[in-house]
C-alpha cells in the first residue's frame, strides 16, 4: 500500500485538508478504525484500495519543446511582449515549480528519461540526440510510464513529436528505420495504445506524420497485402503533396522519398492539437487515460499559424509561443468539455531550455532583443551545461489534490514522473537496478505536503556529454565532454569543458566558479557523481563499483600464406597511400583525421589480391565517429563499418548506381571504449564474410563478398581513429 495516493496515511491526511472528506476514504477509515475489529479492517482496506484503483486520475503530460524558463507569463515574461493565458491558467489552478529540471539540455535524452525514469546517458546515447532513422531507443521490456499505467487499466496515447526512434536496435537489417514499411517496435510496443507523431521535428527530412505503425496516409511501400492505411482527405489543409528543403530546419536537407501526404509546417501544431483533443473526446468515463502530448512548438523551424503571425511583440518567436499556449488551451478545453478536468492530473513542462545564442542571428535572438528573457535570468540555454539548458517551467494541476495557485521551490526533475505516477496508482517500483533507476516520487511536492524533499541530488547532462551533479545549493560541473566533440565546438564552448562549482542559491546565474574555495564540496560531489554514474542507478545509493577495464579478446593465431603485413607505426610508404585527410604515426599506430565534415573520410589505401582469406588489424577510437573499411572487388565494393556502438557489413552501390544501391547486409551493437586498442578480424570464404570486433562477431552472405578483393581503404570519419598490425593471410 505504501506510495498509493489514497492508501498512504500521509497522503490521506493531506487530502483530508485539501478535499472534502467524502472523497478521502482513508481519512474516514482512520476515524472509524479504532472502533472496529481487526478482521473487518481487511475488508475496509480492500475496498478502499479498490476505490483508489477506480478513482486513479487521468494523466496528461504536456512536454513542450525547447521552451525556456522565462517564456511564459507565469514565470515572469513581460505581458507587453507575449501573453500565455492558458499556461497562466494552469499556474493559477495548480502549482508552479521554480526548480524543476530536465535531465538533458537536448530533446531525445530528456524524452527517454520522462518515459523510463532513467537518465539517458546510461544508454548508448552519450551526447546529442537520436537521428531521424535511429531505432527505438527504449527497450520494449523496460518499465515505462505507459506500460505501468497499462497494467492499471489505462488507455494510453503518445501524440506529437516522438524523437525516440522506430524499429529494432539489434541484429537486424532494420537498423535504419524504413519509413516505407512497418515502423515497429515503436510507441505501441512500450505501452501506448495509440500514436500520432512527428518522427523527430516538424522540420525533419521525412515531412510526414506517423500513425501507429505506419506513415500516415502512406500510399505505396511495404504495406502488407490487403491493408489500407488511413490518411487525410485530399482537400485537408493540414497536408500538401510535396515537401522541400525549404520546409526543413536547416533549409538544405535531402528530403526522404515517400509516397505519402506531407506536413504543412504552419498546420502541424493545430493538427497535433486536433488529434489530441479528438482522442480525449473518445475517452470514456470509468476508464482512466494517459496522454503524452508533445507539441513541436517552440522548436525550430518557427512556424506559427497565419492568424497568430505578428500578434506578439516579440516577433515570430513570440507568436510561436502563443501557438504553444493556444494548443495547451485546446487540451484544457477538451478536458473541460469531456467532464474530465476534475479527475485529471495535468503536468506541463519542457524537454530542455530555450535556444539562447545572442551572438547569432535568429528569431530567438530577435525576441531577446525585443526584451523577452527566453530563459529568465539563467545562464545559457539549449545544448549547454548551464541552468538555462535545464531549468524549465513545470506546472501541475489536479483539482482538489494539488493546491491551486501555489508555488513550490523543491528541486525536482522530469525523470521523477515515473516514480510519481507509480505512487499515484499504488504500484511498487522494481528494484533500483532494474527499472525507474533515477526516478523519485515527488507526489508529496505536487500535493503541497510538508515532507522532506524527495531528492538530495540531481544529475544534468549537456548536449556535449558534460555531466553535472546538483546537491543542496551546489552544482558541480565535471567539465568533460565526449571525445567526438569537433575542434570548433571545443573552442566555442571551452568554458563548459572545465571542472567548476557554483552556489546556485547565491548565484543562480552561474557567474562565479567557487571550486577553489570549497575543495571538500568538490571532492564529495565528484565522488558521488562517479558512484551514481558507475553504479547504474541513483534513487538509492549504489555500492561503490570498481570500474574494471573492459576485457580485450585474444584471437586465435591464423595459419597460412601471409600476403600483406604492416605494423603502421610510421608514415605510410608504398604500397600504402594516404589519399584523403591527415595521417600521422604516433602511439604505436597510424592515425587518421578527417579534414572537414564536408569531404569524405580520411582514407588510407593499399592494393591487395586475395579472394578467400583472413584480414586482421587493431583499431583504437579517439573521437572519430566511425571507421569504414571499404574493400574494392573486381566489379564493385563493400564495406565493414565500425563505430564504438555498431558493427555492420554493407554492399556499396555499383559504379553508375545511386545511393539506393546501398544494401546493409548485417548489423550488431558494439560497446567499445575510447583510447583502447581492439582486435578486428575479417574472414572471407566463398560468398560469406564473418566480421569480429573484440568479442562481437557477425556473418553476412552476398555475391559481392565472393569476388576477388583488389584494395583495402581504411576510412576515418571525424577525429580520430588509429590502426596497427594489419595482416592478410590466405
Ligand atoms: Ca527540445
């Protein structure tokens, strides 16, 4: 019973204050308990529990996109510039949190945390966001808000921006989501009953919506025989026939070829609002529901609907904020109309702070120049390790339960929604190392109870992969980005890439690094950061884990005729040739660095001549995104692709063929550490190739693999990867 909102004594006592006695059964129970025999108590408790189950609230989580702390009236935005009456209404009818945090300063990682109660940096995604073609990033066996509520009889929908990937992540050719085919697993496989989504952003290169398992309105593709996919009417103003680079975020993406109706940017918000409100209207009293509604506003491109354009005094960005507010108003109105508002917990927040790069020309900068403090008084914004990237509006409304018109200063995080939801429905969380690893029950804070704050500490994590740990007034920034950071970014954000300590209570704008004066705090927070990070969870203190280096596989010796051998411990000499990028010998290997992102990878080429045989070499990653070994054959080529997280074999297009001639043959997940030499072995036999990297091996079959191999091209994308001890044996 502990944690069940209406079963816990502590909660019930608060409910007794906040709501009429007749809807707080435990209060009644406690009044009559002393006078009834123990045997009857069981019956009372059982019926109270059944009552609680029947009355668990609907839950609506509205997670907006890139919406900064200072971008709404309720959080101090100047009403002369923008007006947000619907968000302000939520604040008035509910509770406003002043220290609520996202887990990441970019989209996908925070979204992962919201649904799973786990920091995303515990997964393979250690920086930036998922791609449009990334597989589903949430394991289908993992506890999510949706799967938890499903168990309790909820109807669940995910409507809006998804950005958590579709399709299978391991051992599958569907490594790259195929939008012409069934997009599964996806939201429906992690507990949702309905999905209507924008794959990554409304400026992404798909230009489509996804409904459940397929692109909405897909007319041709890999559609199962006899299946007719629903789509819009031909005159639906939310759709158009073509979608071009000008519709995308950066204005130059190559648009994905799809036979499907395309989004109209200015109509995406109204369309999502309509889908969400229609879904709410279909819900029946007596069956609770969970709506995970994720508007695309106020992410780029900034595309307010025509009737709103020019209405704010903060430019198009202000109008775009109005669009978000209007959508929230639509949801609240749908709840009112359906008679749901009194039984619905509404949470509004954002996935990260607002874009704040005042040195750069943008609509956000225009708004800032007009006087709108996008992230309030906080430092930085989206992408950063500063508070402007994480501290976001967080509003909670639940009539009769959450005290209206109140403010709470407790430190909470969007990752807490899972444990809080579990408490609401009376579900015990699994062990801390198996689910909701980083999620705390903050229901007492929602309900305005004078409880000890749920959290002692909190992680935040920047787009560059920099960790920071908050505890009490302190924020300790570890200052170490991932290796993959490009030189330009490393310079531009150098101030984020060093250890530093801030006293957020005295200095909320993070102006003064006080680490020198508080070595004890630095020591303690740094140790705690390691312990939580290495221990796998943070909602309990994990045991100290000794971080052992990952084992390096020892490959068996290869017998046979040695055709080629090279230590690669000096500058390349014939027959080796560095044909692209920069190649330098150091640390016992030869290292490739791609010159600039625009050109192909750094290339080291060597002719060879074998058909069946074994190729061995060692590889080390120091920041390169990936290595590709392109093997030329008589008539074509294929490549072995190795990154720190993936191993794959792909047939390349033949000469004259375009990119559609690319054929991924096999894929598997890898987990390689940087700065470690790993063995690579490729064995060719007939039309079969086996690739092994450290202890992971996979096999592919294709006619091209049986052709005579005439040259090896070691390619490096990014900066840098090293090679040594190449050996070809026949
Ligand atoms: Ca975002």
